[in-house]
C-alpha cells in the first residue's frame, strides 16, 4: 500500500511541476498573437525574440514564393540567368489559377517582367514560368526548392509546387519561413521589387498594360518596411512574412494562419514594434573591414591587413550596449605563401564575460612568397635608408 501511495504522490508532484513549467513557458512571451503560428527574429543574427508554435507544419499559400524568389535571385547573382533573358510561357504556366498576370501560351516575357509579377503581384503563372526557365520543368524546380530548404535547415518544410496553390503535403512552418526570408534579404537585387508599392507590366498577345499593386500593405504603411510576402488560401488562412529596418536594426516577423488579412498585418506590426522598442543591434565589424595589421615573413609584402570574413553583429537589450566587449586575436606574424581567405585570427565578442559571437580574420589577397630579387631589393632599400 505504501508503494501505491508513493506512486500517487510522485504523479501529483510531477503534474504540478509540469503545469508550472507550462505556465512559465507561456509567461516568457510578453504578449499574445492572434494567429496559429508566429515568430520574430533578428535579421542580422537570426536570434528568436518571440515564438508561438514555430515548428508547426502548416500550408503557407503564396508565402511559398519566398523560396521561388530566392532560387531566382541566386540564379541571377551567379549569372546563370539575366534579367534580359527571354522566357517562352508554357501552356502549363499559363493555366495557373488564383492571382496571376494572365500570361498566354507562347507569349515571350523577360525574366525582369516575370520577377515584377512574382514579387509585387504574387502571380502564380509568373512563379511557374520562372521555375521552368531555371530548372526545365516545375517538378525539377520544386526538387531544387526542397534541396535548398534542407540546406537552410528548414526541417518542417515540404514543397509540392512553386507558387503555394493548395496541394496535399505542401507545408512549412513559421520558423522555416523566417529562415528563407532571412536568406532572401541577403540579395540586394530583390529589394527594389519587395519595396515597390505600384508598377505596371505589359502582358498578353494584345499587349495590354496591367497595374501591379504590392500585396504587402506594410510596404506603404509601416515605417522601414523592406518586405517580404503575403499569402492566402482557404486552408492556409492569412499569412505574412514581414521585414523592416530602422537604423542598425532589422527584424523579420512571420504570422501564419491569421483569421483575417487586417489581423495578419496588425500582428506582424506588433511583433516588429516589439523588436524595435526593446532590442538594439551593435555592429562590431563589417565584412572585409581591416581589424589589424600583421607582419609577413618571407613574403612579397612585408605587412598585410587582416580582414573580417563576414559582418559581426550582436543583438542586446536596449541599455546593455556598454556591456559588449570585443577581443581581436591575431598572430604577430604570418609566413608566406598563403591563399586568399585563409584564416589567420578571430574577433570574439563577449557580454559580461560570456562569448556571444565570433568571426574569422582572413587574408585579404593571396600572399606570394618573396623572390630572391624581392629580398635583395628590400636589403638595398634598408642599406640606402641607413
């Protein structure tokens, strides 16, 4: 009987502890969001600042097109395609329903025109046409979408098409949307379209002019808005990935399955407001900036600048900026030869003695070994100087 009472007592204690932990976990979030899933991240560091069901797999509707845009921008930036390339619209691309440019089979459009329609109007036919041009078929393009998602750590995602029209098994999560949004925003070329409120495009064999209006209302009404994408279907409800920048601070807010269009914009704005009101980004060093001079032994050059491999930033609560400390670790000298981009040191950032981030210091260019002529010339200059 005693063992039975012990088990009952243990179960009661366990239940109480579990309940308290749930309450505390919920209490950590400073406010509620009227949507099934939501997240706020710092764009610079990826740090999560607010979360609600962030790994729940949900239909994303046209938010899907963030990945389509990303693959298109990667193709453009690597010169695999150009904005002036001519794309012949397929029967399949022109058959897409929902929001579209009303492209006709056999019509020829430039990549730039299709990107306008994709990013600003969220055109389903433009999304398919871009995907077919990049990969050959939409099926092959969707395969590339899923491969890229895995590379970005988007473990809750499975794409079935390139535009987000309803399809069984086509899902992602707020966390994953934030990751692909952050990656997309690294491409400067897409930002002009993301922040365009209105534009025009000529489509159809009759060459009719259509006005494009950005589906993301925050571009016009939220201070500092930089993107990214809306989405809606009956199953997905109202979705939004929203980004904004003010000064050094940039945040990404994702809201999935909100009950109305206005609510998704309101809730995304609430998340972004929370970020700007409470956090500040401290820039430690910019990518390719010099962080110190280093002597070179046996090199054509006697001294080089060690440069940062990437931007180094840290996010802090407002008022804690003074707690951020930087330590630069570089050797007294390096020995030639060395390749461009070889690691030669580190910049380490701490807050209250705890490391929060670091970046490699690398060689800015190839460092060649000194020739006999270089050494003799150097010796002569020293002698002449004396």
